[in-house]
């Protein structure tokens, strides 16, 4: 069975790189979740303002709709999914869903964000994202991926986790 996947985590954790590489490798549909944000959300983030739950609600609905439409194909999408309630919303839209939490040390996140060019999410919002992140509970269907290393090493870890859930 092709399990629909959400690559999640804070900005700079490598979710877009890992998710797009996996989708290409497996020939599965891919969606960059940030592209589903309403323009007002993008502007708010550009202005260095953290999003509220109310801001995120239409975005999470759009992510859930995309997942539902691509459930049979094992669609792969990126979404920060920082709170359990956000993950619950996505699971309700697409019940066989599995999350891949890209876990990265703060120092590495800061390094990556400082090196980013042309991204609307400023490094100044890292603190608010880390404060919002609710680590998964033991009953959540989430694989925690050590994403501190290079993209190839991270991809090997993602493939191993995928093998564990799709056997």
C-alpha cells in the first residue's frame, strides 16, 4: 500500500528537499504545502509575524483536501504540522496518513535559515515555530527522522522509515 505522507517540522528542517526527492524516487505526486497558503498568510510571514491557529485553518483545509485527492496514489506533501491538533485535522481528511518529522538541532536550523535566499519565511520566526512545535505522542503515526546531516544521509533514513511503515 502506498501510504500518503506529510513531511513536517519547523522552517529549515529539510522537509521540502526530502519530500520532493522521495516523491521523485517513488514516482508519487508531490505538493509543496507552502504553495497552498492564502496570500494573507504569506504576507504575514514575510512581515515577520507568526501565524495564528485561525490563520492556519484555511491552509490546513487545503492541505487536507490535497491529501484526500491523492490518498490512493500515496501523495507526499510538506506541512509544518506543528501542533497535534493540526495533525489530527490532516488525519481526519486522509485517515491512512503518516507523518515524517524532520528533526534538526537548533544550531543547524539557524545555519540553514541564514543561508536561505528568496524565501518568505524569515529566520526571526524560528523561535515561535520551535515554541509551537508539539513533539509527537507515542500513539501518533509519526516517524522521527534525524535530518541534521546532508540530504543523501537524510534520504537514506527516510527510505528506511518508509520501509518500516509500508512493509
